[in-house]
C-alpha cells in the first residue's frame, strides 16, 4: 500500500510541479486504469500484453486529459483547474458505473502461488511484485529526469515555464509529456492494484486522499517526499490495522496529517520559506 500511495502521489506531484495545479482526478485515473485492465484481461489477452495495453492507453489518455482539462484553463487561476479535475472525477466514476456496473469486479492473480515464505514471514507474491515494480519505476523516473535531455527540459519547464520557453524549450509540449507520465503512473498503479483488491468505482477517492496526505507529509512539491510520504502512510495504516484495530485504519492517515501540519508544516523534504523584513 505504501508503494501504491507513492506511485499515485508521484503522479500528483508531477502535475503540480509542471503547472502549479492540483489534479484531484489522479485517483480516478487509477480507477479507470484498473477497469481497463479488467476489460483487456476479460478479452482473453495474456497478462503482460494486457498490462502494456492498459499502460499505453492511459499514457494516451494523459495527452487527451491535458488538452481537454488543462489547456483551455492554462491562463486561468489554479482554482479553475482544481474544480475541473474534481468535476472530471465525478464524471469518471459515473462513466465507469455506466460501463461496468455497480458491482465490484475481480481480476485474477498474476501468480499461481498464493504465498511466498521467508522463514516465518509469509507474503503474497503480488505484494513483492508491487514493491519490485515500484523500485524499477522510481529508478527509471530518476534516470529520465537527471540523465536525459528530455528530463532536463521537463525540469526546466517545472522550475519556470516562461524562462524555459525563452531558452527555446517548447513548454506546452513538456507539460503534455508531464501529463502523459502522470497518467502512465496511474496506469501502472491500476494494473498493480487490480489483482489484490476488488475493482470498483469508489477505489479512486480513497487513493487520492491517501496520496494527498502523503505529499503533504513528504513536503509539497518534493518528488522524494511523495515517495517517502506514501510509504509512511501505507505502512502506518496497515500496522495500525494489525496491532490496534482495522476500525482506525483510515483515520490514522488523517491523524498523521494533523500531526505533521502542527509539528512539521513544511513536510519532511519541504523547503523552509522565510520572509525578510
């Protein structure tokens, strides 16, 4: 769960850094990816092919999302984009309800084995797979942003789009690519999440709330913070459910949020902002 929160939070932060807007539809994009994965699997395609088709579909959906939701509002206040993404969230849930119905759907497991044992520790193979895929995605993301020309252009656009454009960088194209990367991450999260949970129309709302809390804990705007915050939220949520009570599983994330807002309002990796008199 920590890795899933990290992936959703990372997609959330990418959009924020590139546009200064908050994409509250990120959870619904994960939900749509899970439904698309279910549909492709139901069509009889192998798991790997179905996963690639789903991720590619979500990457294309990111460009469409950017053109329809962000581009018309690019010169408006950030509040307009936030309201638009909330509206899209409602639309996406109802669209999924019309297409796939109100009943939760089950995607078969990736693996034939039910558990993997390491001495006295027993884990589901899907959980190990999620951790491994998340590590690979984070390494690939780091390599993209810091060791490629495209990554440097993306970072320059995120820092200052106007200056980047004066330097010859096509800022609009970089923002479109950022949206594509964000929905690609949503596609990966949806594919990983579908086999271990029932796929339903409400799964996205819970994900975006946890991811939003994770990025605040990690430090708003910080990519490492989104990852660390996601893992903290996921771990503490499950530990409280196991050792205290599952009744408090969802409440613990909000308790952590309140604690950080009081004690560490800038987050773990957030920059301190000081005003000179």
